[in-house]
């Protein structure tokens, strides 16, 4: 295995001292050749080509393991293309079944306090929905699906209908804060990823997750818009939080577990409030940001009734 590329975790304007310290840490993994041990990864060939190394069966003693497109391991769906979309859909289906089984006896039961319903939702539904998110690389459609399911559950638990939401101008963020949730699904996934990054950074040097994190495959990556890797996503997470964490300082900061937990809990900077003079105005006084919002608001507008 090659030494870790300095472009993954080290900025281009880093000093020579920072580069020497980074390369000295990555040399620990240079003599651990994964191809000569039990892990073999090939970047050549196509999954549609029967002669590709990716489709060759693996012999393990007297048994033969066939090549498949995806399989389930420890509750997570592992796909051959490395994407998380199938795992996201699997977690959505599981969380939907859990919420549906508890909807009438728990979440729509007004005899239970809102705090009790909130704790049940966090412990049973949200943990099922976000199982294994530390290794996810979700795309924008995946995040929209997760947020849509989360907001729908919050609607049912709080007991506010769509009509009441439009009439009282209650946003989904306000309802989530009423339930005691002050962040969306993307923020929770980012926090889980950063906590896992710190955990891997504190591992011993001979542990496989740490070797894979600082390792590099010998095959070159394509130049025409390659897919984001987990290390690319985690670097975006470090830059998006406020205040951001420099890419060459996270390893030293992660050695302190309590301090790194506070770093993982950081959120991106808040968006500026919309300008009341801009947007699309309704006769009732509501200001919409987009024409589609104004069109959806029209059937529920009191001025049109």
C-alpha cells in the first residue's frame, strides 16, 4: 500500500514541518500491504463484464462465495459500488415499520406526555432510521427522503395537521423544536461521522479501520468527476461546521475524546433571515420565497375563502 496522499488531509499551503509530521504518521501504514494479506481490492474491470476480477468467486476452504451486487452485514446493506442509497432505503423501510407499529398506541396517544413520546421516538425510530450513518455518503435525494420521513413523524407526534400548519404559519423546524429536536437529519449524520472519525483517529496503528483511512489504493482515480470518497465527505464536514477545523489539525484534536465530542456537536453557521421586502406576497400578508410556495398556500389562505 502506498503512503497516504497529502492532498487528502493536508492543505496545499501547509508548511514543511506540518508535511513532515503528516508523512511520518502515514509511513506507519506504508509497509502494511493489504494485497499480500486477506484483503484484495481491484479497481479494474466492470461489474457487467463476466471476466472482470470483480465477478470472480472467492474460495474459502471447501466453500465458494459468489460475487453479488449487494449483501447485508451487521444490519447494513453493502453495495459493490460503495454508495449508500440502498442502505438508506433499507433504514427508511425499517424505521417506517417501527413507527407504524407504535403510531396508535404511543405516538398518537395524547394521554402520554410529549416528553415521553419524544423519548420513544428518539430511542426507537430515529436510532433505527440512522443506524450505521457513520459510514454513509448520502446524496441529496437520500437526505431529502430522510428529512421528509422525519418531518412527517414529527407532524404526527406533535398533532399539527397540514391545514393548521399553513394557517398558523408553523414551520417544520418550529415543530421539531417543540418536540425537543433542534437539528435536522443532515446535522445528526454529520455529528455521527465526526464522532466516528475521532474514534478511528484514536485507534491503535495496527487496527484495520485506521489503516484503511490513511491508506491509498495503487490504482489511479478517473479525472472526469470521480465519486466522493468517505474521506472527501468528512473533509467537507470539517469545513462546514462553525468554527471550522483545519484538515491538518483534526488528528491531534481527536486525541482528546471530550474535546472532540464538542467539535462533533458543532453546527454550520445559521442562515441569514429572509428579507421581508423580497419574495412573493399574498393578500393575507404572508411572504413566500418561491412562486410554488405561494401557489401551495393559495388553497389554505383565509383571504381567498
